[in-house]
């Protein structure tokens, strides 16, 4: 009898410990969408440098025509050197998804980048964006790829 109980014990313990991980997809999608909106609003109000620096994760990367720009300080330096004051960048996420673990997610949509060229003529660039978001240890979402 003892032997039978010892053989059955792992099965009993395993079946009692049926702790499925909570699916955080929907909660994370809402949090990411809010972070995306807050990010866009900060860029609209305080500018590209401030917005991209604040929402960049410590290991963030942005892809530009110059190549990959890595880390918040390099991102800040890149946009500061580009003299983006007076430029407008607006975007809307049209799709958001997240991992069930609640650790990663992504968005994509359209953007409009507006500026005035050296001749005083308004110029507008339109395109698509794709951003990968990662939940930080403090619970905030920051981008790791843009």
C-alpha cells in the first residue's frame, strides 16, 4: 500500500498544481495602446527628442536611413543633431497585439512627418510604422524597436 501511495503521489501533486498562467493578452493590448497614445501625445506637445527619449527602453533600437540607433542616449543625440524642432510627427496605431505572458507586444499603423524645408516650403512624408513594446520592471511599457 505504501508503495502504491508513493507511486501515485507525484500524479496527485501534479494534478492539484494545475496553475495555468493567466492570459494577459487583452490587458497588455490595452496598456500598450495607451502607451502608444501617450507617446504620440508627448511627441506632439514636447517634440520628437523628448518623446523618443522618454519612451525608449534601455535597450531600444530605432532604424533610420543612417542605420540602427541604439539606446536612449544615442536616440536623443540622433534626433538632437537632426534639429527636429518645429517638425511634426503624428501617428495612429491601427493594430496592437501582445504575448499572453504580458511581457511583449507590438503596434503598427500610419504616420505623417511634416516640416518646412530650407526654402520655406511645407514638406510632408507619409508612411507606416511598426513598434515593438516591452513591459519594464516598473510596469511601464517602453519601445525596444521602432
